[in-house]
C-alpha cells in the first residue's frame, strides 16, 4: 500500500491528477472486493485527485462536488495505520491547491 500512496503523491506533485486517480483506483478496486476498512478512504483520495483533473478540464462545478466527497471521507484517516504519514502528505498536497483552484 505504501508504494501506491507514494506513486499517488508523486503524481499529485507533478499535477498528473488523472494518473493519481488511476493508481489509487487499482488499489481501491482490490480493497473493495474484500470490504477492506480503507476502501472509503481511498475512494476519497480518488475523488480529491479527480476534482483537480476536472478543474484542468474547466469543470469547476463538478470539481467542487467531488471535493465534497473527498472531505467527507477525510475523517477516516486513522493515525494508527502504518500509512498515516503518507495519507497526511497526500492530503497536504491536495489541500494546498484548494484555495488556488477551487475558489
């Protein structure tokens, strides 16, 4: 899982939001099949990345809706999980773009 999040973070840093979506979606699909506890959190991060891809495509209203889904799932970040620091880093990147791109 850590490698997936690292790749997700790298894609966010390079503003490859569609790529970030894709890498996280693969993991989300595998987790969804087994009802893994992190499934909804991953869904949130997928929506966060996709929101910025929609901004790039000029769909601000759609981006704002997806951002709401992202924020809905953020409370599921568990500081006890081994990937917590990576989830925090991904969130920091996504949040840093919010004022600039979703206002």
